C-alpha cells in the first residue's frame, strides 16, 4: 500500500514562520480586543441575523426537513438526484456545525477575556490578592533556560519570605508587567511554584529586560486555544471530498449522520490499514498478543482494544479506576508493533497536560518511541527528556541551531537576522527528523494544533479524557490527517469547563464523545475497576453505573505523597493550602496535594480528605448540583 510523501520540513518552514508571526500578532491584548469587537457583529446586518442553534438541535431540524423533502419528491425526482440531495444536506450539516461552535467559542472567549481585563483594570490590589489571582512587588532574576525559552525566578523582596497565598500553578498562563499591565507586558508560563518563589518560562527575545524589583504576575487568558479551535472548525466545514481518501470516513462519522444506523455503519467501517488480507493478518497477530496473560488485560479491555483496531471510530467508557490509560497504552503498543501497518504513526492526545503526561509516561515504560509535543514548561519534569525540544537538541541540526541562536543574541542588525533565520531552518529539519522517527506523538488536544504536525498524517488517533474536551478542541487533534479514532472518557464524570452560559447553550459544554453517544453510537464499557475498596466502590457503582466491580489488593506506604485533600471551591483550596503550610513541616507540606475536585479528575491518592465547605450564606448548592462532580469526589481514593 502506497502513501503520499510527506511535505519536507524545509518546504513548510516559510509557512510555519509566517503562521507563528500571525499568532504572535493576534496574541497581543489590543489585537484580541479588536477581534472580539469584530466577531461581536457590528453593523445592521449582524443585528438582524438570527442566532445559530445548538448543533444537535440543528441536526434534528435538518433531519426533519430532509425527510419531508424526500417524501415529497421521491416520485418525481430524476435518477441521480438523490446523491446531490445528500451532498446538500451534508453541506448544511457542516455549515450548522461551524456556525454554532464558532459563536460558542466567541462567547466563551469574550467572557474569559472580559474577566481578565476587568480584574486588571478595575479590581483593587487587595481584592486581587484575596482572590489569589495576582502577585505584587516581586523581584525578577534569571534562573536558567529551557531550550528556546528563558526561565525567570520571581520572589519577594526577601528571597526566602513566603509569598502570599495565590492560585498560580504550573502550566498557568501569566502576564508579567511592571505596575499596571499594558502593551509592554509579556506572557509566560508558570513552570514551578514553591512557597517563596515561582519560576516562569518566557520568550527568550522578550525576557532580557525583566530584572530587578517591582514586577507583578496576573493570571491570564489563553488565546492560542481559541485560535486553533476556530481554525479546526473552518477545516471541518470543508466538504469531505477535499480530504485525503483515507480520512474521509472518519470525518463523515465525526460530523454525525441522519440516523443512528448510518452513524454506526460509518463508525464500523475498517480504516484503510485494517482492510484486506494483510489487515486481517495484522489484527490476528495483535489479538494473540493482547489475549496473552503477559499483556495483563481483562476481558473488557481486550474487547475494547480489538474493536479499535478494526473500526474507523470507537468510543470507550471508562469509569474511575478501570484502567483507561493502561488500555490505551496497550492499544498504542499494538499500533507501534505493526497493527496499523509498517511505519504507521499514532497520535495520543488528552484534554489536559497531566493526562497527556500520563499517556507519555505509560508509553515510555512500555518501550514505545514517543515524542511529547507541547511547551516544555507545561510538561512534567520527569518527561522533559522526551519533549520535541529536548530530542531536537540532541540532533546535529538542533545543536547547530542552538549555537546560532547564541550568536544571534550577541550580534546585531543583519547578522542577528541571518543567524536566526538559519537557526529556524535547522530547527525545522531537526523537528522533522524527530517526529518522523516516533511511533506515537503525545500532546494535549490544543497542542496537537502545532504547525509542525501539518501534513504529517496519523493512521490512528486516541483521545483520553474525551468527555472533558470541548468538541472544537477535540477536532484540533482529530483533523490532523487521522484515519481512525478512539475516544475514551466517562460521561458520568465532569464535562468540559465552560464559563459562558451562551456558549453552553450553544453546545460547547457537550463533548464530542457525549454528542456521538446521544446520536446513537454505543460505547464499549471497561467494567473492572482496580482502585477502590469495595465499601467505597459500592455507592458510585450502583448510583452511576449499575455495575459490579472487581478489585485488587493494596496498601498505604508513601506517607504524605499518598495523601490528597480535595474541596469543591478554589477559595477553600487556597485557605487549606495556607493553613497546612503554617502547621506542617515544609517537607511534608510540599508533598501533600490540595486541589479542587475539578482539578483532581483523572488522579488518585491512597487516602483522600474531602472538605465539604459551603460557598454562601444563602445555602445555594450552585454547581455542586451536578451529580458528576459528586462521582469524581467519591472516586479519587485507591486505598483498598
């Protein structure tokens, strides 16, 4: 079976550089505000336009209209008219999808951006500090480098003095400024947070003047995710015929269908690499390995993996503790061993950096060649050696590029520009070499929108935490030339986080997994859980899953590292964190995690302490009325 040659890295370099410059321009606060004003729909034409319907509602309308048209014109329609009508319905379906979700993304960005702007413009310092959303009077000093980023350490006037309680943590986007944030402020990513300091990764070219006292850090909005989601919607709205033939079936299935039967038929189609005698032989070999005792898989896990190796689109439902990540690693290991054809690559993504790191760690332990794509500052320290940047640095082209960047930093004028352009071309070559040699590329959903993946193509994509990802974010990954996809999640746990009520009403709070399930695509259930004591597993099993659970034995051995404290409210997280820092020895307090329920989904500790504080004097339950949040809170412990 032949495959089209991948575009060379050099051929794509100019386009990527232009894209990077565009993204940098759009990331400025002023540009985003102007863009929001444009998208809000100025002018009389926008004022009279009807608001879009949620996609599922639009699908129902299209199905009804299509049925009426078919009934009215069946007798009189000329031969061949049916195919054109189906294409028309498909075009309307894609247009309705883009309309609904673009409007939802704009509504969500407006809420997030307005909250940031309001805080920085109007909130007094005392309120920002009380909410933990900003730190003031910080001293900035160099603290090393991370590939192409400079690392700055921010601490108080007295370096060893504890910082005020705050909500800034690893992976957060922060705005670094002197005084009131303005156009000179710089965006960075928090790498590490300790009691008396934070380390922040910043663009090397912008970090040179960040020295001395008088700095502040503000929690900031992430516009890159919005831009990549909007681009994915535009891509998805194109007619499927414009894509590579091997990807059309998946795109059609992701768009939904007129009936559950049609959707199930599309999803069950074998991808190109699973067809014919060679495909059947590869699946038979994989089946033998998966069923061997050494694979360590239970019957429901084996069934799930075998199904995924022969279908275009598969859903797995994984209740807490049922080994979702281990099952995905088994699937990806089979893919790397040849189940998707020689030389085939897989894309492994998740809604969060923590889950993407878990996938990468599992793949490394299984001996799979994995590249972790994403900002190194957001990747767990133990996995930074397998990041794309680290692996690029180990290539001759990458090492030469690093030397050129050092020379550019000392040079000026034309020499600086020339050295940087040469470094960029060498980095593109190194990235192409590293990515081309991987079995699996691991990233977050939005991280998979990296320009360095354009044109590469993947025979299999897996999405962990699929019920926590918005549909546009999931599409960022699944539209990277993927031929088959496996979505793994649990609709009985927390949905995507959406701040805007308007965006939620338009369907942004319904994940792609849940939308496909509502349209009639059944999910394979992982039915054996290994995490909890039977007494703890009984209520969630009966209340949320109506299923029995098999358990394994275990015990508590790790001290504070095996303990976790969770609470529904972020304000209580800060309060508890501060209290524990005051009463516990530093070594113990550092190892004890205190998180919100939402922030702990997908995680577990041997012992969990749950703080059930109330939020208000009005006795309003608020977002705790969602039973899925209760399910998450009750299923985080692994003590048996």
